[in-house]
C-alpha cells in the first residue's frame, strides 16, 4: 500500500517461467489467475568470415558480432547467425531484392548461414519468425562496403607526341605504372604494321602503390 491509497500492489522484477496466482485479503481470496511467458526470436551471436582475393595476399579473417564490414571487392563473404531457439523462418533481405530464405544447419538447428561474393555495397536485414509468428523485437541490419580494385595507372613519358624515326631506326619508349594492390607483371608491347604484337616483360611483383618504370628501345 502507498500512503493512504486504498490500492495494494506488488512488482515482480523478472519473470522467467509461467505461474498461477491469486490474491488473498482478510478471509477472502480471488479466483486463480495464470501468467504465461514467451520468448521472441533473438539473434544471440553472429560472425562474418572473409576470404580475400588471391591478389591481396591477405589471410582469411573472422569478425565476431559486427554489423558493419568493409572488404575488398571480390572477397568471399560468409555470415553465420546463432539464434535463441528453432525458428519457423529466417530471411536475408537485401534492399530492392527478393528476400532469401535461409536454412538451418543440420548439426545445429539454431544456426543459419549465408555466403556470396562481394561485388558492391550491400545493406541487408535479417528477419526472424518463430512458430507463433512472432518476430525479432529490434531490426537486425547489416552493411557491407566493397573496396574496389582499381585498374593499374599507366602513363607514357616518351615519346611525347608524334616523332620521326632516327637514322638508326630506333625509338625509345618510356613509361610509369602502379597499382593499388601491386603489379604481378609489367612491361611494354608494340606491333609493326601487319605483324603480331611483341611483348617485353620489364619486371614482376611490384609492391602496391609503388611507381615502377618501364623502358624499351625498339630497333
């Protein structure tokens, strides 16, 4: 009872199991009442496994319980979701696309996975539904940002503009090249009119964001 308020009350701070109760006052008692409990679908753990493209030279990486991921374009992405109980439906909904129904693992019925190759930015929502059509209480949104693999940067230094072949019938070519993930091989190629292209390899395995020089004297 609170001060002179004729009403009486009692607070139960936490209910984990259902129960029956009645109110007893003086020599009287109410009928029995029932309190039942239910548990909404809930994501209890997640992880993101990233397998980077071979050209990066990076080892696979696993991120625990994250909602925002940045990875190189072309990476293999595998997301693993652990939920609190067996569910009737779990869907992975990407913006402007049809939701994808995920299947529970045979070994772990409360685990769901999805994998794809990252080719652009992805924003998706994980939706959970139990047998009583209850859904997850809070939105489960995930964002994946793709870092593009830019083409190599190439620049001619020589010749500059039109030139005439020297009396020795030689032309010197020179250029620069670099790449955001490194060059596997670099060099120079040319073709005489009506002939097949000839290629000269100047070097291999240039580090990323490192400017290398390519030079050739065509006789």
